C-alpha cells in the first residue's frame, strides 16, 4: 500500500469513496438517512478547499493504483468555508453535535492557523478492509502534519472502529456527546444508533 498527500486531481475519487463509506456505515449519517448523493453534495463543497491545504492523505494499492482509503484533513483553526444552504438539512443535527464538541475543546484555548490538524473524515474502501489501512492513513497524516509544523491533532470520532483506530495512534478522549441523550430541536435524533455510544473529540500532541 502506498500513502501520499492527496492532490486536487484526486478530488472526485475521494468524494466518491467517502460518500459511499459514510452513507453506508458512519453512525450519525446512517441515523439521519443520508444518501450517497447527500454526502457527495457536502464533499464536493468541502473537499477542494481541504485538498488545497495539502493536509489530506490517501492510500493507493501499490499494484493497481486504486484508491483504497482517505483521511480528509483540514486546519482546525481555519476550516474551508461551507454554505449549509447548499446541502441537505439532514446534516444539521450532525454539525450541531460536532460543533458542541468543538466548542468545549476551544473553551479557554487560543488556536491559531498552522497549529492544529483536524482529522475530519476517515474512510477505507470495503475491498481493502482488515489490512490496517486506517492506521496507516492516520500515521501518514500525522507525519505530514509534523513536517508542516503542526503541533496538535484533533478528531471527532463517531464510531467505535474509528475511536479504536485513533486510540491506537495515541489519541486521548477529551469530550463526548451521548447519542442516546443528544437532542436537536427537541428531538432525540440519534437514538436509533445501536452499538455506538457516543461521538468523542480526541486529540494528540505532535511535539
């Protein structure tokens, strides 16, 4: 498996892979009924700005060149601009939950651009599952961030598999939101989620 920093020309492959993986298996996305098309709408808006930052990494099969996995990454202090009017309203509870985690993390801190990596979306093609690619993506992403001068890395891990991956790479749990207890506009929108207890904001020092 070959790991490298993603190029703008990788955008379509990245959008398709992440849209497929997240719509099929990411707990909040499944709970909200997000389709591949819904995910693609979001990713077409978000991915170009993120890729331009040179922080996203991809894994490709060394023999075929096929895209096997992606870790879409941006700068935690300066995320790409996103117009929520251009995407499905089904995303609003998810973003509200993630924002609540981020606000807790930001409290009492001053985080400047160039300091903190935001490991946003991690996905591996099902064809390549069980080969340690998620671990390899996180490792390659952190190494790239260190080369770029980043001092911290943050992620909001929404499922038990990704949480396990990040913990193995030295990430520490900081804040969590219970799926069963989370309300959006007075509704328990994530109470259909089974086998995953919470979304967890995790971080790791890169120094």
